[in-house]
C-alpha cells in the first residue's frame, strides 16, 4: 500500500484550522493544490474536488465523505478520476486531514492519502505531483489559519 503524507505545525487551535479547512467556498482565496471543493463536510455526503498538483492540469474527483469530526479529522474516499466504478479489490483509497492539538495550543496537521488494492500495488509512486501538492496545501492552510484573527475563516 502506498501512502503520501505531509505533516505541518500550525500556530492555531485545531478548531480554527478545522474552520479554515472546511470553509470550502474560500479555497480559491488561499490554496492552489485543491483549487475547488464543493459539498459539505458531513459523513455520507459527496464532495466535488478539483485538484491541480503543481505544474499539472487539474482533474475532478467525486468522493464520499467518510469522516467529518470537527477539530479532529476530515476524510473522503479516494478515487481514480473517471473510474469510481472500480471494485475495492482493484483500488481503494482514503484522503484525510488529521488535526492534533499540541502543548503550545497549536495544531499538528497530518495530510495523507492511503492507496490500496491491485492497482495501487502496480503503481508505486501514486499520483504525479501529489507529494508536492500536499506540502503546498499544508503550507497554504498554515498561512491562512495563522493570519486570520480568531473567529474568522
């Protein structure tokens, strides 16, 4: 199984980071990797995610929300663009953001995607540009959360 992961320390509470992370309409103001995110962070709902890894053409993914625990974890099912019909034995994936409180009142953001199934075993690298995209997204989220006054997203 392939995992892509980027971890970032953010000088803001997990709740504030969550508020920025789940304010989907404002994504175009602060991030370039996930260019657009439509839907609601509610378990069972579907998200429309427009991803554009650095230097690559964006693609659209429609993914069900698997978990949405405020201030803690947002996760959705990862899919291959245009191949959401594939059975789990062929391809599985989970894209997640885990927010952990740290002693100084800040947040440890872990942004990862796990890939499994037969196709994941054949492709060792994962999606091209994802590593750089995850890091870029985390840095943009950090800058946004740290720059906003408390109570604003």
